[in-house]
C-alpha cells in the first residue's frame, strides 16, 4: 500500500465538503495512476488541553451502524442449514432473482462506507431484481405517478377520449415506467405489517482518547424500523419512486443525490415522499424482502453437507468397509 497525502490550508474548514473534495481528488488520481485510491472520510478530534494531538475518527459507519455491530447469532449452523434448504426449494427462474438480490445486497454492504452512492444503487438494484422476479407492473392508470400530469395535459389540449385512451395504453407499455412502478409497488406492498416492528439495534463503539483506540462499546437505545421509516404505504411508495430516480440519476448521469449530507439529514428527519429513503432504510427493505421471498418455501433436506468451524479432516465420516 502506498500512502498519498494532501493538505489544505485556511481557516474554518468544512469537514463534509472536504470529504467531497477528497473523493473528487481520489477519482482523478485513480484515473491517472490506474490504481485503486481509497479516501479516508474521517473527522479530526482532539481533547481539551491537547490541541496538538489529533485523532481521526471515521464517520461513514453512521450510514448504517447495524452493519458494523458485533455478530449476535445463536446456533448459526442450524440457521444457515435452514436457509439453504429453503433456497434450493425456490423454482429456478425465481431463484435467479433471489441470488442476484443476495449478491447485490452483499456488494452494497461491502461498499457502504467507501462509496455511499454506489452502495445505495446496488441496494435499489437488489429490490428491482426481486420486483422483476416476484412483482407485477400496475394495471390501473391511476396507479402511475405521472397519471395526474398526463390527465391535465389531455384536458388542456382537449384530446378526444379515444385518442387519449390510446396514448395511455402506449405510455403504460413504456419500459422505464413499467420497471419503476413495478419496483415501487412491489417494495411498498410486499412488506408484511410486522416489518415495522423489526428491531433496529446499533452498537456504538467507544474511542479512548487521546490514544484514539476503539475500546469496547454499548448498544444504543433499542428502536424499531417504524422509528425511521414511514408506516404509510402510499407515502412509502412515493419515496421509493424517489429512490429509484436517485439510482437512475447515478447510473445514467453520475448524479450523487444520495450523499453524506442527505444521509445526515435523514438521521434527524422522518422519511417522506419528497426525497429518497435513507441508505439504512432501503437496505432494510431489501433485506426483509429477501427473507420474505425465501421463507415462503419449505425447507428441503440438504445433501450430505457438513457445516463446521474446524478442519475438514476432523469432520469426515469414516469410510464404509
């Protein structure tokens, strides 16, 4: 690993803007060096009376602290065996959608501290993969988010009803609109009512100063999904459309509408229909939808598979004589 350092002088630095500038510099350096350049997004902290000693603390885990908490799983072998038994029971075509969503969720979890916009896009893509495998495009004109705008357009231009019906049929076959509406409808209405009762548990790590060493931690006050995500499914569907637009903007034009500033805003404001859902909420939806689509199948007995934490040779069955 090579370390590149750059310094910016001046008073009153804005750490969030500095992070965005650092990411832009990283993008340029990655192109010029043909190497992976990692920008460390950290806040400088110091103790009173020791201004010359700085500790740089990463803040990107705040986007979804649950992903970096200690593992708290009981009897993991049995849980994994049950999961795999259900997974192989899924019909092949739909299993492909589930496998794609699993991969996208995993990639998003790996990336969320490094490139939030890219991680967000992968999470949205995971939901989209499930919506294509298990959802259906809306069939009613009023269910489309642009229907009222087109109705106003038709009245303004006095379109004959026969012509306007043909136009609506054409619009509803638009591939992009169908994918977006299928995505929003599937995610908003496939979630079970008890999804909002799921626990939302975050571990807060302690930093021992001035050493700058992580030293244990504590669970924050235990909350639930409803504390972060609207329970109104119509509002949720509208917010999901915004999330899909954020994904499209990043993919097609590089627009990072989901960024550090927007995520910090979401930390203190309830989700609404006027902006994309936070990363933590969109990933929670993907995670629960995956479980819903897998859990509806019965567990199939696995082949002769040994799940072990030891060496393979310690768990081999004796050969029959």
